[in-house]
């Protein structure tokens, strides 16, 4: 440890001109849990409960849930209390996310940071609280106080959880090639629909050109249901309804995650993807429709492979006879 600290100080001095370093507590089995907060210009602050963001790859979130299904009510109140205290002590204004790590073995929480913005995963919080966080930000900055109808944000005592929500990020990252983002033209697109399914996107449609110069996120799909089990089942159905052709996606990888036993029993941690190689054994979708269309186009243009290259009938060949039945000769 002393050697690593010395090396870190040397690198910091060379890069930033200061060799100050600090140590963080090592949590070997960590969960990533965060609290959504809102504050107004009148000194009011509320929390919208928590989200679980433990399913990550290289510290980038892949699947998010609200509320965290493994938290008991006493732990939930403790966690949200910490976040609310930070918001009040800093006179926070607008929407923000207070992020923590939870030790899966001891249950203790450790503060990470505050993100002073709308998070990609804010959708799951909106689904379980019924509060439009984007609209709330605008109304708060218009001067309306939290707890009034004009702000769109009820008082803390009136904010309640309703059901469970789960969000998956659909990207062009190819799990079979180390998640390298794919690019090209989307030749076919079909999204998911149905009760309890929400789509946030706009760049995924038939004919859309996906370039290598932007984030590989195509769409966010959010499922809501009264229970975690039903939410997972609804998300599984939605992911299987998607049809995105022309570029690689992580759809089957997402299916493997939410159908894994560790996801269902909430025993996963932030190392789940790194320590679960069977997630990468998912079979590619057969894509039968595209194969059939390619075959029909090939036959229409180039002819059937079994007849290709055969000599054409002679010009003076006898015309075929029309078959007849029951002695009725034409």
C-alpha cells in the first residue's frame, strides 16, 4: 500500500502539480444505490426514494431498478435521510442524485458523490412515484415551491412508492466483440409496446444511420409492474419483441442479465457482469425474416441456385400440354 501511495503521489504531482492523494475504503461486495432529490429556491427539499444501479460494466450502468428490491424499509429511510440531509445542508436547487455504495455483507452505506443533473435512469423513479422530474425542474426554477400544485412535486409526506420499475439501456455495443460499438444503417426496426412499457429514444428507426462518432445508446426501455417478479417478466417480453436489424445490439445480453437467478434473488453486486461469464453465452437471434427476404431477393435477381446455369429450352420445343381429367380433352 505504501508503495502504491508513493506512486500515486508521483503521478499526481506530474499531472496536476499537486501530490495530494486520499484513500477510500475498499468494499469488496458493493451495491450501487442512489437517491433522487429535488430542492427549490425556498429552501425546501424532498427525496423521491432510491434506485439500484449495481448492474454495471466498467463502472457504466446497464440496468437500473426502483426501488432497490433488497432494501428493508428501515434501511431505505436511513439512506434517504442521508441524501436529504446533504440536499438541505447545501441548499440544493433542482434535481440531483446522491450516490452511495452499500456493503452487501454489512449493509452500511458509503457516500460517493452528488450528480447535479438529470440521470439517464431517472425514468424508473418517475414510474414508481408518478412525478415528472424534468417538468419539476422547470417549475422549480420558475419559482414555484415544492409542496404546491404548481411545482408538480408534492410534499415529502405525500410522495409514495407505487410498484417496481426496471430500465434497460439498448445500445449498439456488441457483447460478442468486447462491446465495441457497431455502426451502419438500421435496416429494420420494431419497438416494444404494451401496458407498463415505456420507451425513451428517437435515434432508432428503420433507415436511421448510426455513426461511430456518438454515444452507442439507441433507446431506453422501462417496464413497470406491481411486483419485482412481474416487472422482470414484463421486461423480458419487451426485449424479445424488439427487432433491430442492420447493426449489432446488446438485446440478448440484456435478456441474459434479467433472467439470471442472481438478478431474481437480488444477490448481485457491482461485479456481477465481470464474474458471470455465462451471460456471454447467449445465442444470437435467428433473424429468420431477414434471411428469408435476402433469399427471395437473391432468387428474384439471380435465379434459383438449383436451376442457375442450366440451358434454356429450345425455341422450337413443343408447347406443354394442359392436363385434363375424366376424358374431358381440351
